[in-house]
C-alpha cells in the first residue's frame, strides 16, 4: 500500500530550513510543497533550489498550494504569529525549538491549534536517537524502579562569529535568551520527558565570558519533581571548543543510565556538522551492565552510515505527518514544548526574585522585564 504524503510547507528560509527541506523531500509520508518568507525574492531563491512554490503570504500559500502542515523555522519571536495564521488557515504546525521564547506566545499557539483542531508539535529530534529511546523504554519497563535523580550537563561553546552570523542572535528581543533558549532546549526536553512533571525550580543565570551579547551564556538549577525526585541542570556556552551534552537518570533501585547526546564542538544548523555519535555513556541496570560497549559500537556504526543532520529531522517530520494521518499526538507535542519554556522561564524568574519558582507557570502580563531577563 502506497503511503499518502502530507503536503508540507516551510515558514522562514534561514539555515535550519534547508535541513528540513532535505528531510521532507526524503520522507516516506511528507511532500515538500512550498516556502514562505517575508521577502518574496528570498522565498523564490529557496523555492528554485528545491523545485517548490514561493509565497510571501502564509494564508495564501496554505490555500493555493493545498498545504496540510507547516514547519516553522523563523526566529523565536515570530513563531506565534506564523502558527496562529497557519492554524486559522487549517494547517498543522511543527515548530522549531523552542516553541517560543515566552509563555504568552506558547499559550496563544496552543489555543489557536486547539480551536482550529490542528496538531501542534515541537522539533526536538534528539528524542529519536536510539540511546535516548533506550532510556525511555527502560523507565517504562520499570528497570530502574522510578526516576529518583536526573542531571543535565551541557558544556559547549559559541564564539563571536556565531553571534555575528545572524542579527537576531544574542539579543533579548529577537532571540529571547541565550544558552537556555537556543542550545539547551534539546536536553531540557529529554530531561523533563524522562523525569516527569516538575514541582519547583531554583536557578541562577549569568554571562561569564561573552561580553558582546546581551543574553546568558550559563545557567544552573535545582529541580524538584512531583514524584519526589530531584534534578540538577548545568548548561553553558563558555567551554572551548565544546565538551559534551549529557542527560543522566538514576533510579530508586540504585540503577543508573545516561546518554551523551552531543560530544565535542556542538552542532550548529547550517554552519557545522555533528561532531560525535550520540551514545549511552552510563548503564548499570541489573543484568545489562555488559551491554554498553555493544550498544556504543552499534549506535556509532549506524550514525556513521547516515547523514545525521537530516536523518533525525526526517524521523521527526515523519512522526508529525503520521500523527496528522492517524489523529494522535506527535511524540513531541505543543504541551511538551511549553514545559521546556516553563523550565527556562522558571530559571529567569528565580534569578530575578532570588527564590524557588512553583509549577505550573502562568504567563506574566503585568511586567515589562520579559520574565526576569531584563533586570
């Protein structure tokens, strides 16, 4: 049986859009149909490269090109406007991480998609890594008891050339934040997906060695989960040339497991490749302690046999298209995306107020400090 392909358009034609274009064209159930940009000239240049249609009007694109789904690849502050327009025109929306830089935008997007009965998902392709899926399955199968302690260590580097590469980078009003908003959402998403609902966060952010940007390059936090578990977050863009990104989970039965999602210099869409394969770097599950070396070899061999930058994007796009076809939630839903935004927003607010922040967080509409970023 031939699988029907979901007609998909991309909104925004920056660096990451090209990864999605290639992934969509490779997908078994996705068909790249059109591109939107505020500049029709830029849209046409993109369209010519991929043999698709170009538009400078989202509603017109969805209607005239028969678009069923869009992938939103604009800078963070423009996600909400694009999603709301697309949803009202009947298109499902997959949004590049983070879902937004503010909870107010998250809530507006979630509401628009609910009202118009379309799906909302967030790009977090590292969830599809085999080593990450292995952790999720072990938790679901009860192999560690229950998650009792979770940690994130993401120690990377971004230089001045990176921040100069786009005018929106490193600014509060256009990027919405620094390492927490742009680099850490992948690890924050995996962390909350594995550990469960959050009760409270106490955190601090700083700019340690990037005086030429407005935003934070480092943040640390202590997390309390509703199930009684604890967590610790350390994320930074201040370690040359980039060390690793890891998420570890320790269970109530004493078993531990972890994944190194990133190793070496961190991947930058459109500017660099993934330096090292994602692998399980810790595994003491009873009876499975000796499997780690085999898994590392298998995962590394597979990683080296594919174009990893496109392959996992393809998996996420295919999952979203399948969610549309079968009327189910995508693996990474809009609500999941909001939790990640809640998590980094809680760290901003905790720094501002010098106290723990309780979950769930509501959007702040009575302040002009952008949730503690601009203090």
